[in-house]
């Protein structure tokens, strides 16, 4: 057995991290547009006002807004079967709460979709990828407010209607479970809590806001699934999770229980709601013990039950360990969903521990739990790339990383997992979501754009470009 003959090989991006053109075509301001970043700051910062002259990475990003044809042609040259991208909500509804969509925004994505279809590349569209309209954050503190659901559904209706017959696969919220951590509040949900140092990673966390926001997102997601099926029965709508594989640090039963709790909260809670259509019992205990009160209305259970997703997708970059020993608990350590480092694994330059076997392990867990088709819609190695004197970019470290993960996906397929596609992250270099840097590169295609704002945006094939092309050509046989 091998990968399916119709396996979707491709790549993934997100609007705010590559498009640029942040005020063109009538686009409004998204939350990432008010973040500064780059290697000087090492992490993104929020400024409540847009300061003149400050370098905002998402303002220009890699100028895909003007160069999408060139980029899609390069993806086609690699043989992509699928391209995952997101639609910036603020291109369609600049403030987020208008009643009518912005035609220029709808047209931009229509052209982008048509360009993909020209090369037989199947679009996979993330409806909301870390880019809530900033106006809605200012007006209602974003997803903390139930009125967000209607705004989101208007957005969905506009794009589901417009792209009917051209698109089949949709994802509601990127990495929705990032909101089980403080980090996900602004980045994922557009929620602003009290900010201590102007650095959004340093917000005073208000867990109740995040979980209330998640409840509204779950409802919005379920209603969007239902709406999609009504508009076009061919539409398939999926969820999208960060799969942060987690192990007990030792075989001590207490570590295993701790690990199970971590998995429940971080890896399974959101997908359980989205795939099974109801809240799992374990989260009720967590809410109680952590004084979290989520306001729900009569009829919410029915809404969730009526809108389970059609397929499961996740990003996969790293794993971490859990321990019940408080002395060993060191928060963070580069593993974005928390935990302690695994002594058996090496890490990327950003401290993300590399664990290809964890992907096989997790894919089996996901399949056992949901029995839904699975796509791995993000995976990859953020690295410092350099252009050699002969103009080549020898990113063999990236090839090694991807090869090992593809091998483990293949093992999962042999285990019986229904794996449908693989779209590695940042198939073209783009702005990092967590740090705002250009220096953290994932692409098969190098973009001449640097953190000091220099660079002419020209594109260059890396060595991994030719490697991935061969992988696709041989349906994953020749790695
Ligand atoms: C995921 C996000 C992406 C992306 C990726 C890599 O969490 O969905 O938007 O950026 O991680 O992360 P980073 O850019 O921080 O290296």
C-alpha cells in the first residue's frame, strides 16, 4: 500500500503572512496589521495605533497580492495538487460588520482561485486564519461577544456563494485550539486582555474570555458547516487544530495521567466539539476547577450537534512531555502548547522539538478517535536560509525534516489511517506568525525580503524545491 493515487500534495500559507497590500482593494485593518515584528523584537508586539514609519511585517509581507500569478506558477511547477490559503476577512468585510461584501476583495480571491484551477490545483481555503478585523476587536473585544457569530456567518455566506462550483474544501478556524493557551487569545481570536508591556505574548491572561470566545467559535463553525452544505452539497468543511503531540515524561502513572489531562485540554477538546458535535465531559471538570463559566444559550447544544465537520486537519511541528512533578515543570521551553523538553529529541533554532514519529503516533490517535478523513495541512522546519555564492540555497536540513515526516505519514497510511493530503507550511517564504520575522523561513521558494525592510521580493527556487517536485511526481515513493 502507498499514498492514495489522488493524494493531495501541496503547500499552505495564510493571507496576513504573505499578501501585503494591506490597504489595497478596499481592505480594512486586521489584527496582525497592528502588530510590529522582525528580528529586532523577536516577538510580535501590538500597538494600539499605527505608528508612522514602523516596520509592520504584514503590511508588505512578500507582496503576494501583486505576485500571486508568479507564485501559483511556481507551485504548479512543483506539481502541487492542492494549495491551502486563507481569505483575509477584511478584504471581504473591511470592518467586519458591514452588511454588504467588498467586491474588490471577492474578485481578488476569485482570480486567485481561477489561477489555481488553471493548473488543476485544488484550493483548500481557511476562512479565518489569525486575522480577525481589528475593528471588531475594538468594538466588542472580538470573539468574547456573541454578535461575532453573525458577522462571521455573513462572511461565510459571501464566500460560499461566490466561489460555489470552484471550491470544494474549507476550514473554519486555523488552529482553533491555540485558544486553550494565553498565546491564542490575540493571535487566534483577536481578544485583547490587559497588556502589561505592549507585547501580546505578555498579556495578563483571562482564561474565561478565551473559553467564552471558543464557545462562540464552535457555534460559528457548526453553523458554517450547515450553511456550506445548504449552499452546495459538494462542499466539505473541516476543522483545523494544532496537533502538539504529548508524552508522559516518565512511565510513572502520575505523569501519564498528567499527560492525558494535557491531551484532553490542548489536543482533543476543540476537535471533540467540532467532530462529535458536543462538549466532552472532561472539560466540564476543568472549567469547574478553574472557575471558568461559559455562557451558553438554550439551543446551543442543538446547533453544535447539527454541525459536525466533514474532515479533520491539523498542523504538526513538534511534541513535548508532561510531568506531574512541579519541580520539573518549566513552562514553555519553545513548545508552544506547554510542557517540558523530551530528552530524546533535538530542536529547531527556535526550540521546537523535532519528532517525526510523533506524527505517525498522532495520526493513529486521531483516526482511532474520529474515523474521519485526515489532512496534514501544516508541517515544516523554520530555519535561517542563506544564498550561497553560486546563487543556490542548499536547505538539506529542510529536506531531511520533511522526508522524515513523510516517511512517518506513510507508516500511518500502512497502519490504516485515512490520510488524504499534505500541505507543508510556508511553501513560499513568508512572515512568521509567532515572531513576525522573515528570517524564520519555511519555503521551497526563497523570497528576497529581510527583517530590516530591504529586499526586492524576487523569488528563487531552493534545493528543496526540486526535491519536493520529485516527491510529488513519484507520489511519495522517491524521498
Ligand atoms: C502555525 C500557524 C501558521 C504558521 C506556523 C509556523 O501555528 O498556523 O500561521 O506561521 O504555525 O509558525 P511560525 O510562523 O511562528 O514559525
